């Protein structure tokens, strides 16, 4: 069971599984991240990785698993630094209390990786100064401030950083308590050329490139056969996938192993095997009044007893 992300206790056991790390990174998104990043690797696509807002590192740990030789992974988060404005300070106080520290993030990350990513402890607006090389990234995850002005700035950071057909992911694009994120994301779609690729209940996946490239990558997998709900919609003239449900998540090795275990063998009862009832007999027993049903069951049992004598 994951630790409470709002706990005031900074001392936590070393995480052994991704879900041991506090945070809000659900299985459907873990799987979408995995398949997009793996698909890019399989296609020979290279590029750096970038995350704006990381909390205690759950999504960063997964992204870091996909860093290839020669690629960099950059994290930008305030952690326990002062917020740049009063609205952001209020947001952090309400959402994270005292749990968000760089030390906690680094301890969690190093439980899964031998070295840390590049960490920029600052507001995400500092990335607008060009410190991320233009068109150098293949994957950007944005989960920092939910205030419209900040997310709108993060949109432009991602747009400048992403290379051809690179993917950007926005968290909380539809939550009731994050209207600023929704406003900035849909503004990017209708005014700044962002094209939807896929929607999960929590995250928006898009590109400034060709969405079909990413969608074809995702559709190579049998999502419905794995227990997920896959639908298609059209937004802004582009087909977009919608994914939800509670299917198998191979990005969690323990969950994959559990799913692969054979079902327990049930003991075969001794004695004659009862014949299955016909649909008509089942309906009759269901629809008769209780007194009549009990009488029918007694006669049937007596007949079975006579056959076994």
C-alpha cells in the first residue's frame, strides 16, 4: 500500500515498486508512457527527456528507465524553494504541504537508478531562456503549476523543446480543481497548433508533429484484449484515442508476473457430475413462487437419489 502523499512524516521506507512512491501516476498512464517511449526507441527515434514538475518522482522514475545512451533527462521543479508569486505559493501550500523536498525526490529516484537526472530547482519559467536546446526532446511531461499563466508558459517551453513528432503530456487537463490547466491546454490545441493524440482520465497526450505516427505506434497493441477500454473521437479535425479502464499494466513487473501466474487448479468433486440445466429449466426455477420452487427441487433431488442407489 502506497504511503499517504499528504503525510507530514518525511521519513519513508525505501520504495521497491513504482507504486511505493507517493504520487498520482495511474496505471493507464504508466502504460501509455511505457509504450510511447518504447515505441520511439523501437523506431530509432532519439532525443532528450524533460519533466516539468515531478513531486516525489513516480513518473520521473519510469521516464528515466527509457533514457538511451547519449540522451539527457532534465527535471525542473521548485521542490522546497520559495514560489515565484503568491498564487503559486498558495497552490503549493494546499497541494503539497511539507512533503515536497528535493532530498525525498532524490532518495526515491536513486532507489531505482544509479544516477540522478539533471535537476533544475527553480520555477519552470526559467526554461524559457533557452537552456533546453530547441527541438532536442522526444518526450516532455508537464505536471507543475496548475495556474493558467504558468501552464501557458510551459506549453511554449514544450513547443520549443520538442523535435519532429515529439510527444508532450499534460497532467490534470480535465480536473475540476485545475481549470487553468484545461484553459491552457485547449488554447494550445485551438490557437497554437497542438494536435491531440490520446486522452486518459488524467492526462492529455499531444504533438506538434503528425499525431498518426504516435497513434499507429499505440495501436500496434491489443488494448481491449488486455482489459482496457479504447474509444475514438474527433477533435479539431483530428482523430484522438481515449483510453481508460483497469487492464494489465506490464510497466509494473510485479503486476505482470501476477498476471502471468497460472490460475489455481480446482479439485474435481467425486461422484456423478450433474448435468447442466437447460435455459428453460433455469428460468422456470427462477420464476416459480418459492413454495413451488422448493417442491420442484425436492422431486428433482429424489430422482437423483434413486439413480445413484
